[in-house]
C-alpha cells in the first residue's frame, strides 16, 4: 500500500449498491478518506461541503449522470481530477466526456491493476500541483519580504505585463492594462527620462538594465526602486521574453546616502564638501550626455572675507560662514547640490534647471545675503560666477569657468554675478 495516499480524500460515486460497496473497500486499500455517493446530485452536495482531492464516478446514474456531475464540479474547481467509469465505450460518449473535463475514462469491468495505476498517476499530479502551489506561495511571501515585484515583455508583440505587486507599487492597481508611460507619471522628475528610456529603447538594445530610480508611493513619499532585467526564451512557445524586477531599496539607498553625506560633508557647516560635489557633478555630466538635461554651476565667495576675519576674529568669521550656509541650504531643491569648495568658496550645482531659472536662483541668493542682519552688523556680500554645461566639459572645466566668471564679477566691482 502506498502510504503517501493516506491524506488524500476520494469521492466515489456509484448508483449500484453492490458495486459501490465492493469498489469503495478496494479504494480504501489506497486511500484512507473515501466519501461515497449513490448518484450525481448527492455527490455534488458532498463535494460542496467537503475537501475532496479527486473523484471517481460511474457514468450512468439517476438524477444526474457522470458528465453532468463533472461539468458542475469543474465549474467550481477546474483542477479536480475526475475519472469516469462506464460499461459503454462509444466515441460520442468519450467526446462528450472530454468536452466537460473528464481527465480519465475507464471501461467496466475494471482491472484492479489499471485502477490502482490510475490512482497513483492522479496522486502524482496532485502532489506536483501541491508542490507548485507551495512554491508559488513561498515565492509570493519571499517577494513581499524582499519588496519585489515583476514585469514581463513578450518581444514578439512588445506587450508588457506588470504583476499585481508592480501595479500596487506605482499606484495603478485599478487598471486592467498598464503601459510603462502610466508608471512614468509617478517617477521623480529627474529620473523620468531614464525610466522612459529603459522601457522605450534600452530593453530592446540588449542593454544591461541595472538602475535605481525614485518614485512616489501611495503616501506620496518618494521611495527608491531598483530595476533589473534579463532576456530569456520560453521553452513552451519559443517566444523571446524579457523578465524584469522592481525592488524597493529605499532603506538601503537612504542608509547609503546618509553614510555618504556623513563622510563627504563639511563638519562645521553641515553641507557637502568638495569631494562630494565632484562626485555629484561627475554623475550629472554622465546623465546629461545621455539624456540632454542642463547643468548649471554657481561659484561664489564672500567679498573681503580676509578683512572680516582679521577685524573680527576667527570665531565671528566662522559664525558668518555657518549662517550663510544655513541661509542658502534651506532654499536648495532636492535636485540641486550645495557645498563648500574650500575656505569661504561655495558651489551650487543646479542639475535640471534651465539657464534662466539658475540665474534667477543666483539673484535670489545674492539678495537674501545682502538683506540679512549679520553678527556685529557686518556688511556681508558675495560675488558669483555662473557656468553651464557644454558637451566637451568635465567637472574641472565647468568649475573653472564658473570660478573665472566670479573673478570677473569681482573685477567689475563685487557684489554681483557674471555668466
């Protein structure tokens, strides 16, 4: 006796009492839980009120025959294995049985070897289905733990399927059909071009997709998601596909940025230092070469700062630097970077602003500094130089041009900006 079958429940349906008693006892040699019904109508009620793993039924019965029972059962649960027993062997009967979903047709009188072999086959199919269901559930739970969701592209017709979790991530779960453009609406402005470029071009260029973008979640807060993708061929239909993953990596990215800023911040002013500004500007230049967005650099220092330092002492000069940094950093947007280049020299990088808005921002800062009440009523003013990214620029040529414009502003009388 195969001990593995002990936990399965069989529903056996037979209108002939002698046959029903005999075969039900035979079935119990393989299956511990055997439920018995004398016709299709009674069997359907038993099926609805019990956990049944497979059904073996006679064909010709009063009230509801085997095919009618199979049709009702499959409407409730299409995956239930259904074996039909019959003294008839007509082709029309076989066709009708196949159409309603009968999985196996056995001709009476039944040979015990063939019957047990059929039960073993059914058990193996049920076991495989349980394993698949368990794997699916485990995978779904693992995806939740890892904050994963997936998407798939059929390269034959370019259609994209987004999983339920992916739709939820981008707050479009109410849509039956989703385009990548629907998702792009929630991507952060400075990452939107990159996101669209991935789904519009790069996936089809056999590019290695390994990117992080920021999106607004259901709470309208920005989170970081990691996008990865790989090409594969379906063994079933032979189609080429691209399978991709979205993973919420906000925790890791936030920690990474915090540690990066701690290591690359000016300890006194609590703003970026020169090293961090160089890294950020290099990243922006790389992005601009691909996506074409503008980059502006505002380079400035405090006019006559050496005199302020010598007349009032280092502590007062440090207080002025701290207050100046605090005054500016609260006006800096998320897409901008502000830091200390060295001494009383500062740099603001405007990564996605037009030239006009960068100039207006520089004017705003200069006015705020001029109008502020400074310690000991010291008259604090700044000279500013502005440069904009050109195709042959690197970090240092872009900074040098802004630095040169600052000295031009000083030569023109200080307390002004040049570009």
